C-alpha cells in the first residue's frame, strides 16, 4: 500500500537526482579552462568533453523513455543514479582529455536513464491539478544546483579540478540508496508492449549524425565533407525513421504526440528556448575568464543571479500554471528572457558587472516563468503509457537545443579569430592586456546574443500559438482509464 505522502517522497528522489545532475554539469562548466590547462588538452577536445555528454543524453533519453514505458521507471532511474555516481568517481582519475571524454560518456548513460524517468515519476505520483506545483519545486531545486554549482566548482578548483567530480559521489550514493528504498511503481503499464528495434536504431543513428553535423559545423566549417556527409546521412535515416514509425504497431516515438496542437507547439518552444539560452552560461564564463580576468570562484559567484532568479520564480509559475494554464505564463516568460538577451547585446570590455547582473536576473526570471508551465502542459496531457517517451522527447529537444546553441555560439564568436586566440581568451592566458582579438571576440559575442534574442522572440510566438485548450487532442479514450486526478488518484494510491 502506498500512503498519501508518497508523492512527496517520489519528488524528493527526483529532485535529489536533478540536483546531482545539475551540479555535475555546472561545476564542470566553470572549471573547463582549468581542466584544459592541467590536462594540456586542445580547445576542440574540451568542447567535446562539454558537448559529448549533451549529445549522448540527447540521443539516449528518448530510447530510455520508451523502455521505461514498457518495463517500468524505478529500476531504470536507480540504475542511472548509480552509473552517474560511478562516472563522477572515475572522471576524477582522468589523466588526459580523451580519458575524461570517455568517462563523461559513461556518466551520460546514467544521466540519460535518470532524465528519461524523473519527470514521468513525478507525473505518475501527483494528481494533475498539483503537477505544476511539483514540477515547479523540481525546477527550483535545479535552479539551486545551477546557482551553487559554479560557486562550488570555483571553490573546489583551488584543491584540484578532480574534486568537482568527487564532490558529487557521496551525494550520489545517498540519492541512489534513497531512490532504491523509496520509489514504487504506482502505474500499471500495459502488457504485451514491445520495443521498436528498427525505429530505435534508425532514430539513434539519424540523431547522432544530425547532432554531429550541427556541432562540427560550428567548429570545422559547414561545407566540410564530414559535416555535409553527416547531414545527408541524418536526412536519410530520419526520413526512414518516420516511415517506420508510421507503419509499426508499437512505435518507439508515437508521432501522434505531434498531432496535438498543444503538444507540438509546447515541444517546439522547448527546442527554441534551449537554442536561445543554451550557450549563455558558456559565453559568460568565456567573458569573465578571458576579458575580465576573473578566477573560477569569482566567475561562479557572478553566475549565481541567473539561477537564483529562476529558483524564486519557478515554483510560483508552477502553482500559477495549475490555476491559469501554461499558454500565457510560458509566453510571457520567453518574452522576459528575450529582454535579458537584448541587454546582453550591449556587452563590451567595460560593461559594469552590475549591469550584467541585471540582465542575468531578467533572463533567469523569464526562464523560471517558462519552464514549469511548459513542462506541466506536456506531461499533464499524455496518457500513462506514453509519459516516459513524452518526457524523453522533451529532454531530447532541450539538450539538442543546447548543443546547437553552443555550436552556433562557437561558430559566431570564432569566425574572425584564430583557434590559438580563442584558446588563450578561454583560459584567460591572454586577456585584454595581451590584445588578442578582443574586439573581434566582443563583436562575435554581441552577435551571438543577438541571434539568441531573435530565436527567443520566435519561441514566444510559437508558445502563444499552442492555443488555450488544456486537454489532449488525441487518444482521448486513454483517459477513460487514466484520469490521474481527484477521486481516481486517491483510489489509485490507497488501493496499492
């Protein structure tokens, strides 16, 4: 029997996992220049350490989400927590950039298993009318991790970059044990489900080549044979994937998800928002290290306002979305983020830190206002046996947007600079005093923020176009047996 407090226990498991996952990324981000120096790694290899993790998660999460819909969520989530923790341990023992890349890819398997299941676990546990609040709390904890991660990372680099990974290990061990003991499978998943192997294989390969082309295009040129060949391979494989999914009885990705106007536009705004803001933290670290000559700890402290604003706004927007829906809140959130990005287009070598903090707070508040309602709109309007793949698809689009965002930012900022100049600015070894392409870098930085501003405005338009309807427009009969609210929710939790 599952008591009425189980929903909060489940939320504690997923928020602790989200906290560790965010710490894993945000602490490493701030330490990248130090890691590059101490491992004597090239700029391109360090970029792959950063983007390889995101690429892997982007590719794996939808597949793991579908597997969770078939076999259940608890075992996959707990296994993922354990793998992520083990990956953190071995990352600290890397002696070369290549080793660190491989260990980060191992981490990404654990992260994928967790991300594919965490949102679905929360959606299973909470009645629909409380889902926005739950996801808002989840977003708040993610924001806390984003706020303290760079500060912790900057502090730990004083003792050696390895500690940014080892710091996560005890928290990960506790989180793994807690999830193993407390999580339950409270939804009865349909029997006779099968994994769509042809669709899964073509999807994974097609997405791999697409993301490879997008990331390599920003670093080695869009007309290089590798990039063009990857684009061609991606088109062929993804078209083949669509052809398979329309004909197979139990598809890996139910394309009917995108036939719902609400879901299609919510997913699209997720992707565009991620493209718009995915590279902001990376660019600001670049700026603080290379232009302002700050230490990792100083840079980490200055990045905190972004996450703190998100932390404050996210739970409030989640509660409001339960009452008023997602359309208005998500759209306004994107418009507010766009204002912050517009402010960053004025950045220069002499921009006061106080001004940068203002733009970070505005952007963070906008992100908090967007994320919780938009996620609630997606997860609250899919049937039980599609929540894993629905959450996986959202995560896939979010991570794919971040990969594209960083690739575009790198292409924009480095277009008029040598790789050596970029590397020296990134590590802070040249700096403004060295006069290494500083003007070109600032011009590229402004252009990158300008592109992000335009994409975010487009995302706001798409978000508003989702329409006011809060209900799923397809597979309506699924809800005859899966209302997940009110009396049905009470009966579900008391009867198990």
